């Protein structure tokens, strides 16, 4: 399947003298707009994810020398190509794969981008017992904007994992690609994300919302958008990163809350906050959760911490109540949102969907994951309202900047343009408007050139 962006990538690949005249494997994975669910993914919530039109391509060719050579093509004339090289043996010690904790120094500073690609080799070695006798040349071309909160890292990880597995003849399903790619991000790149981004990049379908119950990653099928609706992303200009302190603090606070609730012994959430209903939360737990809690006090009182990818900093203060409440209520919001889409009856239903998005946005802010730019974009959408074809908006993904997701009438393109113009006048940043959709890496498959 050769999409227009795939043809562009192949043209650049042929012009760029990187590969020898032998077989090349090409994969493609899109970014995503998080319509509903967001940071509740690591707490077991249902999430609704929209695979966007922009995607990342990765081309892999085996070579006899035991080296991994990676080149990332410039995304614009202002950015130079980036390159990275390492030996396959650098991931081994005494004939066995090294521990994940041993590779951080390989990908520091301006080499960090390469962790999302080269990390696939170590994950396959440790999780699938693969051994790589040949090296590889890897070329990357991405149209997914970085730092915008539309999951450029997951698109890169998934595309790399797909192409590397195909080149080395490793059989791997799209779902497994997603989970292995999450390990690359968590354990090698060092970002404590849930699996929704990778699952969308791997398993998404064009023009359909991917419904995923994150316990830890149960596909619930897809939901088609009513013909009259459209989804857009508006970039705030504030760079987003799930490796940032705000996201990590809120995630840690949510797991602290889960630990406190488990200690109370009045519920069996089966490891996930999302399994607690809002009524149960308000009745049994709300009064027992501190609004703020110092890491040192938590460790002294509760000791054991149950998140595998974050840890409690004794010197940090955590927003325990808001971070714990958010996934409980967000899961309920997303379930209602999904039912409303499936039972679409017209504009009045759209206003109800918008109300749920605004509630989600406010809950993000209560956790400390808002930003002036995303708040302003949400205000502009709300001011335009259903009268101008827009139903709702919310911050996406990890929050603290990045992109705002907007739901509205397909005919509201002019309104979206006007909001982008007004935001540019107020902020000095011309927001990127993200629209369209495309299939995930699993449907695209792998091309052989």
C-alpha cells in the first residue's frame, strides 16, 4: 500500500545515497490525536484515539558488518540530517543481553532520539530472545511534528519495530509491536508513558477512533465518526514531553493514590484506579486522600510503591487527590462519550460530547497539567461554540502544552482557521492545524523494495 507520503519517502530514499542495491524493508506508522482518555491510560481507563494523516516511515536494510547505522532525514530545510552508529555487540555482555538500566549513557543529549530506534534491538533481545548476527542500516523520514503532543515518539518506535522485525524475519503481531515499542519508550528512552500511543500507531484504522481498555491494552474495536463530524488538532506552540516532570509527577501521584486506596481495603480495583466508580470514589475514598503529599511522608507510611516505571522522590510534593480522582472520572466520561458517538442522533448529542471534553480538560488542569496556550485554545473553541460548528476541545496526551483536540461539524473548517489566526495574534505563535486520518502500521504492512 503506497500512500502519497510513502511515495515521497521512497523518492527521498532513492535520492539519498545510504543503502546498497539490495532488499530494503519499509514500514509506516501514524501519529495520533488523543480525543478522550489521555493520562488515564496508565490507570486502566478506556481511551479513544484518532490516528492522524501524518506518519513516520522507517527503512531497514541488513548489512554484513555488525553495526547499527541510523540516519534521520531532515524534516525541514532548517534542520540537518541526524546520524547515529553503534555496534550490535554494545547491547551484549558475556554473550547475554545487557540490562535496560545499562544503556542510558549510550543515548544522552543529542543522541537521545536514536534510543527510540536502536532500542528495538535490545527489547527484541530481552523479550523475544532474538540474536542479531548481522547489523542494519536504518533510514527515518517523519512528517509527524515533534513536541506537539501527537505521539511522534510512538510513531517512530512502532515503525522501527515493524521494519526491523520484517528485515530479520521475526514474526510479530501489531499488538505485540505496540507492547514491545512501549518498553523501548519506558525502559530505554526513559519516558513513563502508557501503551495507548503505540497501540494507535500499530493498530489504528483510518477515519475511525481506536477504543482501547488499558488493562493493560485490550482492543475494544473501533468507532466510526458520524459523517458530519470531524476532529482537528491545534498546536499551542508549547513543547510537550511525556518525559517531563509534570507528567511523571502526576503519574506517580496516581499510583500513590492507588496504594493508599488498596491499604484502606474497602475496594478491589484489580490494580487499576479506573475500576473504581465515581460514586464509590466519593463515598469511600475521597476523604481519605490527601490533596498534597510529600514523597518522604508517603515512603515512611506506605513503603512499597507499585508503579514499574516511576519512583517516589522523597523531596517532591505530589497532587495525590486530583491525580487519583482524574482516571476514576475520566474512565466514566470516556465510556459515556463512546456510547454517545455510537448512538449519534444529531447536534444535541454533539453538545453533550463537548461538555465531556471540557470536563476532561478542567480535570487535567486540576492535576497541574494545563498550560496558558492550551487553555487559551480551549477558550477560543468554547467561545465559538455550536453556533459556529464546534462542540468541544481538550488538552491531549500528557498535557503541559502540546496540542488541543477539537471536535466539531465537518463544515467548521473556516471556524478552525479563524481560531488559529486569533490565537496567533494573541500568542505570537501560528498554530499548526492537524487534520485527516490514516491507517496504523499493522494495516500498512511492510513494503519490500
